[in-house]
C-alpha cells in the first residue's frame, strides 16, 4: 500500500528540514512525499532537495494559499492513500505511517491523536488532542479529528472533492465534515499520537483568527448539517480546546 504525504510549504526554511526527516525516517517503505511549494523565496527548496531522496517530489509555483496548495496535491499524488503533514510539523515517531497502513486494511479513513508542541528540538508539549471515535452526531457536539493525522483512500478523495477555498482558516474542518458526516465510509480511529504540530500556524494564531475560524465552522455545519443560527458546537468546540490543555498538563 503506497501512502502519499502532501506537504504544502511557503518560506518554511526554519522547520521543513524536521518535516522531511520525520518522513524519511518512517519504517513504512512504500511511501512518497509530495512538497507543494508556493514559490518560496528563502532556502525551503534547497533544504528539501538536499536530502536527495527519490521518495520526494517537489512542485513550486505561486498559489492562493495553503488550501489551494493542498488541492494541487490532490491532483498530483500517486499513492493508494493520502494525508497531509504541514511544513512545520513532524510525524511523532518512525512507526506512524506503518500503523496507518495497517489500519487502512479494513478502513477508508483513518485518523489518530496529535501533540501540539512549542518546537521540534525540545518537543515541549502544550496541548494533547485526542481524536476519539467518530459517531453520527460528533460534529454537532463540537468534535473534529486532528487534520494532520487524517488519511484517506484515493476513492474518498475522488468522491469528496477539493477543499473549499471560501473557508480561509478552516477548509480542513469543512472537508473532514463532508468526508465523515455526509458519507458512509469505513472510519477507524487509531488511539496513538500520529503527528507533532508546532504551535504558531494560521489556525492557532490569536483570538481573532480563532473567532473567525469558529464562525467558519458554524457556516460549514449550517450548510451541510442544517445547523441553526447558533448551535451547541459553537460553544463546545471552545470547551474541548480547554480540556486538551488540561489533559496535556495532567500527563506531564
């Protein structure tokens, strides 16, 4: 089973080396890393090319943002299964892709847990995002799986389509909602940490961005799940974030 990992990048010279190293260190042999770069002006491309691996492909051209780059990746990946790893994130350990491949033997969509860290040198954990089992009304209760742990068979991508670029910071939320809540795919949760997410990206940058993201998620639920003007998930998503921080603290 070939697994494609898509990394959207732009001027990521300080972090993308960690990302590539974590991919190349995976024990799963049949894999590819597709770096979709937005015409970086720093050393991002040189760093990626310095690894000299045949498992890495690179495309670099101007785009309309990270979700546009991800859509380009959808049209270019060669694997049976595909997922995304941000250019400032890493796999948690060398067995992540192997465990995803094993879970995919009887599933169409697989996801796991995520650790949010300050940086990839110290790996100091700030939040622990535990995916949990998907149920019929999960999205209405403020639930969403961690996007950097979300892997799909090619058939899922073909049915669900592209990321909706009208969502500025939460097109990933909208995509996963459409994939999970509007279909009957075989879904499997892996209760282990798949990736380490470095804090400071677009989805974690300031209360204004978080507020906008919450409103965008509400719009997605109103469009696809016929949610009311304000629903329970609008408040429960914030509560889940607080519990993630507490869980991280209790685990040391």
